[in-house]
C-alpha cells in the first residue's frame, strides 16, 4: 500500500464514481520505493470516453491544460501537485528522432500491455489506489532492490534515442548497474548515430537531471563512456577525464543556493578539461546565459587553477537593501549580474562590489 494524501484520495474516488479507473505510474511509484518524494504525478485513466468528458470531470479540481496533442495528455495543477492524466496507449516508430511515433489510444488496454511501451522496468510499475494493489508485470521493484537498470522491451527500446541519456541519469540518481542486454543496445544505438537524432533541448533536460539530481554523476558519465558516447562532452585525454569525474562528484557534494547554481558549476567542472567547451555547450543547450556563466567559470578556473567550490557571492540582498532598494523581482537580476561580474574579475572584494553596484544602478536606470 502506497499512502496517499486525502486530496488525492478524493480525486481518485471522484473519477472512480464515474467509472474511470486511475492507475499511478512512472516516477511517483518508482520514487516511493527509492525513498524520494515528488509532486509530479502521472496517472493512466482506464474507461475514458473522451477528452471533453474528462475535462468536465477534472475542471472543479484546479487549473487544466492540454499538451502533447497526439498523446492527449491533460495536466492538472491541484493542491500543490502537477498531475498528468492520459489514457493508456501504444506507440510505434513512424519517423526520425525522438518524436517520430504513431500513438494509439486503447482505453481498455490491460496494464501489462500499456506498460510495455515504457523504457525501463523501474518505470513500468503501477499502483491501483482503489484496490491498493501494486502492478508490476516486468519486475521493476525487484530490479530496484537488486540495483539493476533493465529495459522493458528490447525491440522497441531502440526506437527512442533519448533513452540512452535517460539510462545514464537514472543509473546515477539511483546507483544502478546497467544489465548486459541494455548495455549492448545502447552501444549499438550510439554506433548508428542515435544521439545525433536528438534536439539539444532534449539532451539538455537529461543532462540537467543527471547533474542536479545525482550525488554521484560520475556513475552516469562512466556508463555513457561504456556506451561509446563520451564524445558528447568533447575530447579528453584519460588523465583529464578521470580528474573531471572526480571533480564533478566533489562539487556534487557541495551546498548550493539554487539548482541553477549547482548546474552551472557542475557543467563547468565537466567541461573544464575538454577540447572545445564552447562547441559542446552549443550542442547540448540553447540557454545562452547559462552557457556564458559556465564559460566564465571555466576561464576563471583555468586562469587561477581552482574549481574546488563555487566562489561565495560578494554582493548580497542585504547590500541592496542597505543601498536603499526595496525587495522586488529585480533583486535577482541585479544579484545575477553582480555574480557574473565577480566571476569575470570586475571586482574581488565587498567594497569593490559596492562600488560596482553604484555604477550598475546608474547604468541601468
């Protein structure tokens, strides 16, 4: 039995009274067994007659949105949860890349058949809150307990190249060992150019999860190396690569004010010794401001020979208040600009930072 808060129980009972069976799937169920809490929920709905009828049933519970038109997913914001509702479906490869799939809704599909389209067994676990029963046709819980990452269906796994990067971030987050079949599949996919099919925004999302959510990102990076995909992050000699993995893990143990700050410094550590950090950033992210911050940290580290921990910001919110500014959304903009200036060696002490602030405010006014 997976305990649910009262608000979710009310929602599920409301759907059940209308003949719709709700099954929790994906990360919510997996994370219960790994001891991680999440506010992002995926629920498959069996017995749905139409999206319009479903919208009518869900609208009283909160803000609704439809996204992924071909998938027919309704997103509900409710009591602090972000919930994705979708009918069970099957998918078949129909084109190039991550989005080249034909999707078929089959609301009466059994759970094992619906779960067959999922990537890994640990993500193919379901939970029926009405009967309080676990649905685990591919032994995902057993694989979690054994610390093994295994694909659900080898024949369809290769259809989606994004799954290579999902494999490395799951392995790193949950300290999983890739089974031999999955290793061979990913090696074959990369050898055939699968990573080149992926748009940079999809690559970036998986790399972000790897660096932000894992305490030992090197597990995933080593796995990518064993797949034959290390060149995604540029060219390293062996000594520099080993040093890079050690540094990334060390920085992953540091405390950061925001996930964005953590991502910035871990990306900088990852690319510090690669041959072409600019080229790598252009391939994996469209976030120009993030890329610029990463490059400035790399330049700083290469000049001063250290990237053991993030520099402490010299200008703080209290300094802005002492300067006569009232707290507002502009604080973040000012502090971000100040930190970037600090990394760019425009000042190196608090007194110099205050002088910089005065000039900045005059320039921006």
